C-alpha cells in the first residue's frame, strides 16, 4: 500500500470517526449524562431513553404548556431559557427561570393531573420531552432502566417535600407571631 | 424605524409566508395523495390488511423478547411464528375450497339430496293420502323446490363438463359413479308444480338475433388475477416492515405536529391506539372463539376434521360481520350437512339423517354463546354501536367494497367513533376548544 493511499485512508477514517463522535445521538447521550435525573444510568441505558424522547424547538415567548392542562410529559432543556410562571387575573408570578440542563413538568410522569404552572420559552429553546406512557412501557421492556428513573424521580420529589416542609416550618412561627 | 419594529415587521412577514407555504404544501399533499389513491386503489386493501395485521399482532411481537437477540431478529422470529400459524390455517382452508369439478359435484349432490328429502317428506303413501298436511306442504314448498332446482340445475356447458369429469378429464381420475347416478336422477326430476296457462301469459323471451354473447377473454382474466396477486404480495411486506418499526413512524408524525398540540397529539394517539387495539384484538379473539366452538361442535356431530376446521375458519372470520356472519355460517354448515354422507356423530343417540337440524341447533347455540359470553367477556362495551348504524354501515360497506367492505364496516365505524370521541375530549381537556 502506498504512503499516499495510507494517508488518504487514515484521513477518511478519522473524518468518519469524528462524524460519528459528533452525531446528534451521541450529543444527546452526552447531554443526558449531565442531567441529575438520569445520573444513575449507563450509556447503553441512556441510549434507550434517548430513543424514546422527542426533541422540540420553541420560539421566544412560545408557550410550552399551560396551567390547568393535563400533564403528559417531562421536559429537559437542551439549550435556551424557560420561565415557569403563574398567571392570575391582575398579575404574573415568575416562580423560576430554568436554563440548559434543567428539567420541568416531572409530575406528569406520575399521572395526568393538571399542570400547576405555565412554562414559556424566554428565548429560542430546544427541549427533550419524555412522554409518561413511553416510560410506563419501558417498565415492561427495560424494567431496570425504568426502575432507576422512577427511583431518581422519587428521590427528587422527596427532596422537594422536605424543602417544602422546611419552608412551612420556617414560615409558621412568623405567621403565628 | 427602530430595530425592534423592524424585527417585528420581519417576523410578521415571515409568519404570513409560513402560513401561505403550509397551505400550499397541504394542498399539494392532498392533491398528490388523492391522485395516488385514485390510481393505486388496488393497493389500498392489501396495505390496510397488512397494516391491520401488524397492528393486531404487535403485542405478540412486544412480548417476544430475548435479551441477546437483535430487535430485527426478534421481530422476524415472532412474525415467522405468526406467519406459520396463519399459513397453516389458510392452507387447511384452501384445501377444502372446492375447485371447478368439486363445485359441479357439490351442486349435483345438493340438488339430489334436497329432492330426496323433499320426496321423503311428501311421499304419497296410501295411509297419508287423507292427511291434510301433505297437500299443504306440496302447495307451499313445491314452488320453492322448483325454484331451488332451477337455481341448482347445471346449464348445458356445465353438464358437458360434469360428464367429462365423471369420465376422467384434465388429468383427474374418473369421478364416483354414485354422483353420476345423482346427476341423471336430477335430470329426470320434473317440476313439482305445473304452472297454469293463462291467456295473458307473456311470450317467451327471444334472444336478439345477431347478438352473440361476448365472454371476457381468458388472457385478460389471467392478467387481472396476476395483478391482484402481485398487489396482495404487499400485505406481508407491509406486515413485516411495520413490525420492524420501533416507534419511528409515530415519532415522525409527532414531529409534524405544532408545539401547541404536542402533548395533546401524544395523548390522543395513545388513547386511540389503546381503544382501537383493544377492539380489534377483542374482535379477533371473539371470531377465533366462535370458529373454535363451531369446529368442535361440528366434529362432535361427526363432520370430518378438515371440513369442520374449514367451516369453522370461514364462519369465525365472517363473524366479524354482525348478523350476516351467523347467516353465512348457517348456510355453509347446513349446506354441507345436507350433502354429507356416511356421517357418524360422536354424540350417542343422534340420528345422522337429521344432521342439518343438528347443525342449525349448533349454529344457534354458538350464536347465543357469542352474544352472552364471548362478546361481553372479550369486547365489553368497546363496540357499543347502535344496531341501525351497524345495518347501515354493513350495507354501505358492501356497496363500496363488497365482502371486504362488509368485513371492515364495523371496525371502521368503531375506529371513527373512538377517534372523534377521544379527539373532542382531549381538545376540551387541553382547553383548545
């Protein structure tokens, strides 16, 4: 094999390798690794989760979901900013502004109770959505992976409950006074 | 103009452009889709059947999971098992579908047996001459028998063909001499009721002179059959390729949905999938149970296994057509019972001569069993459609697509009903309407 042909082949394989390493699928798996929700999952498991996720792009000021609508999916922000807000007749309360890597709407993974707040993209935002029934189906197809996701979800809800309790306890003496 | 206003103006223009583009694109898709449906109408039915089979058998594919086997191989294995079962069922059925010779033989046997039974019924024995029932039967049933004889009688071409087959024709051995005797007996059978001559009786129809019948050229028939067969080759292909799908088709359609309807469309698709799947799989199971019950009943009545399975498969499949399915099962079952010979029922005490009556009772029992046990147990209230809608749907289906239309009429009604109900419910839940 001539040196020139060898160099050409090397270049081709390197290009292919780079192309494969930077495929959207791998990027997505790399991203999922950084999300605490999926930190217990292996690459193989993350690939399976990634396969059942939907990627959506929201323009600035576009509503992702509205308060009172039945929840069906959890959203993960790939890039962009999302505001979680509550609209009342006279005012709007902004509860949080979420950025890349954050997730919201996680209660929808448990049941279809109404959304408790509005989610609105503050700028052009790409998000991954995990649909509840797909995760339910995962329980039958890949029980171990599904269990780990539910475990993370339970832990996170527990943390929030503890935080709420602490807030209530902090607020109660002041209210009584 | 400030930068902000300029941006807003550009965004507005972009929105208008987008709307116009989407509308033109949707119009084009509709036109091309309509043209393709019109031109490729022969492919629609095989595609629907293949897709329905893939949909109905999806749980089998999902249950069949071996960790170390790649997805494609798992799908192939599960579909090979389903394909083998279907092939076995249809092969058994095909063996018992009569060919040209058997059809002629069947007509001759049926005509002979019916006449024999009629003659037994009204046999003019001396002690029955004074019986008032006999003339009544002759008066009422006689014309009916004449019409049956007229319908079953072989035309000159069929007669020639029957006699050729009886002597051995087209590489087939000579037929049973018993059936030739039946044939000659049928030829000797006269009319039971002689029509009275009326002065106003119309003149016999005269065939128009010079107008020769124009039978369809056999070559075009062959080509049409070939076309149909090649179109039906699509059904298993669609069945297999949809089986390989791991949710990609759903993801593609969901990706086309605007963000506002994203969660709504996921929920609607899922609920539809669930409701329609339950109905279709329930109907299939119900048809299977009806076919099984009929087959077992016929075996108990002494009908040979192959024929019992064939009647069971046909009746089970046609059971998907409400009302008419039972009637067709009755006609097939009683038709066979009338020509069956040397039948020994497995249930002691049954008279083989009354086989038709037993088949009638069996079909009624299976029908009641279907109404009381199978349908409520398997389908529940999934197919809660008004009987009038059922009748109209079946007639409309038969007008549009013949037997296939009748078969698909009720599933279509149920699918549309479920789709509309689910869609409106979810639109309200999501506060879109």
